């Protein structure tokens, strides 16, 4: 019976995976998964799947196999179909299933045909091994090491002159007890840092920020599937740049002009101070409507990219989000100034429907 349950569960999970993959674009556009995501799983509403259940037929209605009937008779419908008065019974709700973030990332990769990322830098970090290979003098009684405890007690008994070969009784005391412990070792682990930058000037409205929020969710999801150690930093800018927390990043709104170089300069300082290239895999994502203050600042941005941001970065991605005021020329500036740059990805995002295509353009290089 247990094996049958496991088989049924596996088939149900396969159906759920198929439905999620089939409706991935709709989930992204509606933003349901972004709003409901937790630390390790997401709750996914699936209207297309209904759990099977028994229905009792109306006794007064003719049913199949009950008496004589005429060709064309309708079987199994009860009275009161259609309108009627309000009832006190709950209606049907869409089925919600839990899915781990790892499984959701796998579906994203399969749907977009994203190549696996090959990490570059490795940061040496302390990690506890899964086996109890160490010994210490304190610990719970369940982890006591009997052999090492007896040896310590025997040494103490012999050295104190209490040991009697004719009556070799050895009784461990508290000081003799030894306990198994996990041993900490230094292991090289791939570490990554994401730096998100966003224009929060007056031309970037709530709809544009919602697009950025949705795209950031899926970018985080994919990179977490490749890196156990992931740090995320946020920079907002108008004519000036500042580091903020996640909530402020998606909610803040400023007025005034836009100076993109302020964000690039702050990101460059952040990388230089905190993320040495030999230890870290670096991902930078910048979102703007493309309007910059001047041609001079466009040229300065290209200079910072070429000399300070692109060399240490696994990937620099620029997403130009169309605003109610149209889109500027910064996408074209980067396209012309930095052609065929392997670790540069550019995308135009005119609406929520294009978020999935933008993610493919950003992550499709496998960097």
C-alpha cells in the first residue's frame, strides 16, 4: 500500500510540474508566486487541477441501470441547476500546492533552456562536517564515546596508583568522560553577490517597479539554485545614489533628474571594498527607463563599465523598463559602445508579459 501511495504521489507531482511549466508565463505576469514566496517553498494556486471526489446522485432522478429509459434522457442531473437562492455551503476553491524553490528553479531552467552556471571564485568558509569525527570533554550523554572514556579513566587510575591487577575495576568519573563532536573544517564554497540598481526618479512609476520586483524574484531563484552563499545588495538612484534595504528598494520614489553614473560609481566602490574577484562571483543588474541626464554622463557610465564593473563581474545586465513617458536612449548607448561584450546582457521590458523573455536574455549566457 505504501508503494502505491508513493507512486500516486509521484504521478500527482508530475502533473503539478507540468501545469506549472505550462502556465509559467501567466504566474510571472500575475505575480502570484512573488507575493506568496517563502524561504523554502511557494504556494501555487492551480485552477486547472481538481482532486477527485464522490458525488451522491439524487434519488428521485433516473440513473443509469435503474429501470427503463428513453433514448436522449439526461442522467444524473439534480433539480435546481442554474439559479436559485443563496446557500450556506462553501464553494469550490482552486487547489493550492506547495513547491520548493529548488524545484521551481528547475522548472524555470527547463522552460527557458537556461544553461547551468559555472561558478568562478571560491570563498573559503568554515563548515561543520556531517560526521562526528572530533572528541571533546563536554557534551550530551547520548554522544559519549565509551572507548575514549574508558581509556581516560584507566590512565587516571594507573597514574594515581589505584589500579589493582587482581581486581581491575575502573570506574569513570566526570573528568574522564569524552564525547563525540562534529569537526569544523575549512571548505571552499562558491559565493556570489548580487547588486541590484534601480532608477527611482519620477518617471519610474509603481508599474515599472513591480516589473523589477517580479524579475528580481526569478533572478534570485535561479542564482540561489547555483550558490549556497548568496549576498544581495540594493542601490537606488536619481541624481544621487544610495544603498538601501530590500523594502525601500521597491517602494521608494524620488523626483528630479537622473544621473546613472552615481549608481555605477557606488557599485564600483562596493565591489572594491567587499567583494574581491578571486573569492566572489559578481552579478550586477540595473533597471531604468533609459533617460539619463546628459550625453556626457552616458560616456562616463560606459567608462565605469569598461574599466571597473565589467572586468570583475560574471554578468552585468541592464533592463530598460518602458515608462508612461516612453523610454530613453541608454539601451542604445550601451549597445553601440560595448558590442559583443561577453558578460554584458541588455534587455527591453515594455510590459509584464516580457519579463520571462528578459530573464532568458539575462541568464541565457550561463555566466
